[in-house]
C-alpha cells in the first residue's frame, strides 16, 4: 500500500524569495526624508537660476509693491500645495504597498489551505482520491503566487513518485484485488509523469510552465510514457539518478540542454524506449555516469553536442540498442571508453567519432 505523509508532517511552503515582504520606513521618517529631498531639489534649482541667469544685482532698497507681495503669496501657497501633494503621494504609495502585501498574504493563505487539502487527498487510501490530489497540486503549482510555493507543489508530486510500491502480483485470480489496486496506483504515477511532461513542454516564462524548476526523480521507476519533447533545460536541477526506465516511451526529442544540471547517474535503461532525437546539448551539465544500458532502445539520433559538459563515464552497454547515428559535435566525455573498441553491434556511434567501427 502506498502512503504519503499527512499534512502535519509534510513540509509546508518554502519562504517566498521574491522580495514581496513589506519593508517600509515609518511615516514620519519617510515624510521627513521626502520633504528634505524636495527642499534640496528646489534649493538647487533656485541656486542654478541665480548662477546661470546672473540674478545677483538685486536692489535691496526697493520697496515691495502690492503686485510683488501678491506674487510672493502665490508662491507661498504653491509651495504649501506642493508639499501637500508630496505628502499625499507618499501616503498613497504606502497604502498601495500595504494593499499589495495584504493581497499577497491572503493569496498565500488561500494557497496554503488548498495545499493542505490536496496533500490530504494524495495521502488517501483511495486511488481515485489520490488522482484528485494530483490534479489539485498541479493546479496549485500553476496558480502559485511565487516560485517557492510552485516548487513546493512540484516537490510533493515528485516525492509521491519516489515512494516504494508493491510490484504487480500478476493476473493470478487469487491476487486479482491486489492486481487491480496496483493498476490503479500505477495510473496515479503515470498521471504525475504526464503532467510533468505537459508542463515542461510549455515555454519558460509562460503561464503553467515548470521549466526552470527542480525535479527530484531520484530512484523513480518510469514504466509509463513521459513526453519532454521541446523542453528547455536552462536552469534548475533535474535528477533521474538511479531511475529505472523499464517500460513505456520517454521523449526528449528536440529538447535543449543549455544550462542547469540534468543527471542520469546510475540510471538503469532496461525496457521501453528513451529518445533524445535532435536534442541540443549546448550548455550546463548532463551526465550518464555509471548508467546501465541493458534492455532499452535509446536514441541520440541527430543529437548536437556543441557545448557544456556531457559525460558517460563508466557507463555500461550490455544489451540495449543505443544509437548516436548522425550526431554532431565531439563525442561526450567517457563515451568512447565506456563503449569500448570495437563497439558492440548494438551500439551505433556517429561516423565522425574515431572509435566508430
């Protein structure tokens, strides 16, 4: 039976790192600084006029007439009105900031309540309720008011995939109930994988895109489809370390690896198909160190290796069909040594790589 920690023990949302915390000076201090700045600016302008226009020959013996006195009164009222407007501007700014901070707190509070309910659903014993929790968490990640809360939702979904589960007991009539439960829970896992693929194929910066977020799929069993075609790995950390690719089809076709870290260290490719066709490796770090290719079909057809670090150090090729046909750029670090010379019949290297038989 799969279980997940209840909300009481589930890590809550990470502190928001987006700088929306309300940090304002006290009103008196803000007004004083603003008024002093205004006086300095006005004094600077007046001094500039005196110097630039050479208003230095002022007749100090002249008497003020009514018109001059009226002009001075108008200037005084103008100064008072300007100061009042300045005070109103500062107060309006502070009110706007307070309203924004209040709206953000309310949004975060509502998000936390929905998050707690979604985690409770995901921790249910009913696969149907768990499916509801999966979709609720995905929706929360889409609507999260900041990146930290979005990452928390994604972390919970990945944590569910990392939980141990009972293998399929088979179609034996004596274990029919266990078999049906296995299929139901398998559907929950496949739904999470599908949602990850759907969101990672949305361009970064667009609504609902998860590109740039971290994915911790360490030691996860991937026995169903996941489509990361066209995804851009330009930031964050994505870990498939020690993952087992044992069925279904995993697409990285046309994916761009231009930053961040994507690792398949110690992963096992023992079934299904994994395709990196036309993928571009131009930055960041992508590693297949100690990966085991023993039964899957893995394609790097037309892949481009033009930058960053891609490594296959101590990878083992013992049965999978692995093709680097028409790949361009230098061979990944450690690949030729791991394949050996001559290369096994099941491994096809790019024609430009010197160890190609």
